[in-house]
């Protein structure tokens, strides 16, 4: 058996979304953590690939930033023709500086790039590669056509298939999921981020060989741990009250996230029980659209709007403190491929209320309150259970911390490597 496998890792996602905004989603962190674990695995040699040449220079900078002690084989540079990497570097520089001299250099490099363009012999360049690993996008055609390489792609969910109405405003032909969907086949291999996701793909895409798709549960960052001593400082940073109890939710305003219903039920819970010492803090989302929808659905929303507070985008270092200080975390999504936020909350010792649908039960188990996502009555009852039962909060805090330990990036990556080793050999 081969001692080490050579993995060509498509790291384009790290370059595309390396900014502290809402665009740096769970997929970015998944790619980062898996690459980190692969780099530390003694059974793996990593070669970095950039499936979009225009991001090659930015990816190079990103790798230097996040992996300064890892000497990755800069394979993606070898696939570029003369002047292509320099062109990518100058493009990146010009976007940041808008410098006129840089623009002039970029023009001359563009001309040279066209003059000396060459066709890359990918088969020759990849002759020592065993595995091509794509953590987000479709396999590039130049790689897909090389039969000696085993190809693996991570599959996250089938939301565009189940909820096409949410994608009415985007060009679906250019959407990354569409490209993956059209490439699914019986020859390649796949990692599904939950058992529910694995079954979903097999149900809707029969062209996948059921023996070539494997469940590999994700994890959350090690930075998610109880940090109640930092909560006050993080609350102050986002101009949030420090003299009130709060429940916390972290997600976008997509309808399937069910945030409107969760907030609406909070107001009903407050009104029903005459609660005066609690607010609902929202992280992420588009605040203007949220307020507009709440005003439409709740006639007396203006009376209670000061109880629903916007935090907006939350910096990585403030997430654990805000989870840690919350009385409980609400995430009653209609559909999730995995459901990372509840795991983050449990890792911080925060009791959770989640929906009982899709993959979420795989994550939460018996460590939280699970309800029907579309039941207002169950939302309100769950809020009441936690608010009036301190012992239940303590119990689920303890259960959550214990369960969260079952999910680690090391375990996820080791399972992937073991599978790829077995396939490669």
C-alpha cells in the first residue's frame, strides 16, 4: 500500500471569500479547516490548485497569510503559461490600489500573455497526482478528463433543487451548484456533509453511484468554547445592552432560515408572559428587509421593535462570547445540509432550540429542544421552557458541550483521507 497519497487540492474558495463579511460563509471555513488538517496529516502530500487562474496571485497571498509554516507545492503556478501569474498578481494589486502605473504594467503584461499563450499539458503535470479534491466547485474539465486521477467533491445540500424560488434573482446558469449538478456521474467520488445530504443526493441524482458517496460530518472551529467573561465587551462593541438577558440567533434572512417566525414568536412570548428583562439579538441578515417583513406580519410590531436588536455582521472573535452569554440560541431552519450554528452554540455551552428537520437532528441529537419549524405554538412553548426552567438550561448546556466534542475537523479529515487512501490503492 502506498504510504502517502498525493492530493491536488482546489483552494480557490479561500481566495474568493477571504474578507470579513457575510460572504465568508461556512463553506470558506470548511475549506480552510480541511486544508489545515490535510496539511498536518502524515499520510498526505498536498499540491495546491487554483481552478480560476485570475485568482492565482490572490490565493498565493491567502495561503501565505493563513498557512505561513506550510510549504505547499505551488502547483497552480506550474499550470500557468508565461506572464499569466504576473498578470494575476498585477490584477490583484490594481484592484486594491487603483494605481495608474500598475494599470499600465497590467496592459503590457496582458499583451505579452496573449503573445506567449501556451496550452498546458495537464496530463504530464499531474502524472504523480492520485486524488483531485474539490471542496466546493465542479472538477475542471482539464482534470476531469484525466482517467488516472480519482476525483472527490464535497456535496453540501440540494437547496436550489428543493427551493428554486429562492434563486429567482440570480443567473442559475452561472451558479456554482448548477455546474456541480451537471457534472455528477457514476465514476467520481463524493463526500456528503451529513447522512441526510447523502440520501438527498442519491434520491434526486440517481447518476451517482451509491457506493461512491460517503458521509463525513463537519465540525466547527476550536475557537468556539465557553467565554462568558468576554460577553460584556462584545455586547458593548455592537452597542447591545449589557443589563438584559438575551436570546441569540445567527443567520441570513433567507425564508428557509425561518428567522421571521422565530422573532415573531419571541414577541408573542414576551407579550403572553409579560417579560421585561429580555431581548432578541440577531447576528447577520439584511436588517431593512427584516423590519419591513415584521411590520407586515405583526400589527403591533412598533411597540416591541426595541426588543429585537440588530448586531449585523459579527467578527469571528466575538461569536463565542455572544453565544456564551445567551440564555439560549434559536435556529429553527426549514432545511440545512448540516447546520453549523447550533454546533457552534453547543460548543460554547449555549442551550439550543432547533427545528427537527433535515440534517439538524444529526448535529443536535438529544442535547437541545427540537420543534416543528412551522409551529408558532411550539416556538413559544420552547421559549417558555428555557425561560422558566433554569435546570433545563443547565442540563442542555452540559449535554451540548458533551455532544459537540464528537465533532472535530481532525475526525472529519481523517475519515476523508482514509477513504481516499483505500480508493487510491
